[in-house]
């Protein structure tokens, strides 16, 4: 409990640092909200018109004043108003987040369902032809960019079968589960393929280390079956590196898979942030990055707590 409280106490400090970085970074991008909205016509504005628009977008004050106003709003639960959507930033984020969350969960399920058995199989057939085959496929998976795989899937479906992935307006899971799954299964496979390759390699390496430990040899000498040795004795300790990798990857996926969302025309969080940066929607970019950073910290905390469940020898917070 003390460890949990200490970790939670660091959240505001981390979010404060992230808020400063994103606030400064987005304002260092050339241009502003006025130029992004009007394009070349922004040069035709009179000084009075530009000043009026600057006041409307809230960029007429020094950076320190703008930041202080934004932080003050956050303390009252207000992330600001998106100039692109004309709505509260938090409402826009929560509208896009369910898609990104579902896509991340599906990608993780696919990656773990494929990568873990493949890694265990390769470890138990070490230095055999089947092990070599698994490692080659894993290397190909890691070296293939997700956008290449996504475009190959779309091309294969369109040229080979005359169909295209289900796109258009996104159907939430609770409204139309079948259409929702048809829209997300191919993006999930695209994201899960590369991650499955990483899971395969790290689970193979972890299993090889664990299988050479003394307690595994002891279990074998006592007559435990090969299945029991692998799944009951070796696997729980081999899962720790996999959990670490999964936590990092899941945190990244919660930030939005921009390229995959763009290829499959999915209105997810990553695509929204990219559009907000292009439109210089400062409030939406800042609020989204804070939201993503908070999710990442939650995932990291859950991963640390999972270590204890997997290995009772680990005691969080002890020196």
C-alpha cells in the first residue's frame, strides 16, 4: 500500500512536466491557429482582425499567462475548448478513446495468442529446424513496418478477392458488434503482427533462461511431465519480461496507432492528435497528450503490480 501511494503521489509531478513540454513544443511549431485555419488568406487580415482572432483563440497573451490559464482550468476539470470541434476537449477525447482502447486490446490479444505459444515452442525445440523457422518469421515480423503490412492486406483483399476492409462511419461495439469487429479486426492484425514477433523473441529467450534453472531441473528429476515443467514451473517466471514488454506496447497503443488509423480511416485518438497538430488546435493537443501520459502511467503501475502476482519473491517498495 505504501508503494502504491508513493507511485500515485508522483503522478501530478510527471503530468506537470509533460504539460510544460507539450505546451512549449506545440507553440514552437511554425504557424498558429489563425494561419492553420485561413491558410494564405491569413496574410490579408488587418492588424485589428488578427488581434481579434488571436484573442478568440487565446494566443494574444504571453506564454506564461496562457499556460497559467490552462493549468487553472485543468485544476477545475476543464481541459479547454477545441477550436476545431467547438466542444470541450475532454468530450472529444472520450469520444475517440473507446475505438483506440478496443483496437489496443484486440492487438494485444492477437499478439499474445500468437507470440507466446510460438516463443515457448521455439524454446522447447532449441536449435532445431522448427526453432530456426520461428525465429526467421519473428525477424520478418519485427522488420516489416505496420503500414507496409496494412497496405498489403488491403491490396490482397481488393485485388485477390474484390473486397475492401469495412470503413466509413465507425460502429461502436455496443451498437453493432459484428460491424465493429469487421472494422477493427484487420487493423488489429496489422498492429498485432509486429508485436507478436517481439513477444515470440522475448518469450523464447526468457523460457531458455528459465529452463536452465535449478528448480526446473529438480522438477524434472522428480518425474514431473514435460507439460507440467513448461506450463506450471517455467512459464510463470518467464512471463515477467513478456509482461514488461506488453505494458510498454499497450501504453503506446493507447496513445493511438496513427499510421494504421490513417490507412484504415479509423477515427481514433492518434489520428485526432495528428489532425489537431496540423490545425494548431493547442487545447486539443495539450489535453490529448496529458490524457495519453496518464494512461501510460496507469499501465506501468499495473505492470509493476502484476510482477508481484507472477513472482511472490518480488516485494515492491522494499530496499
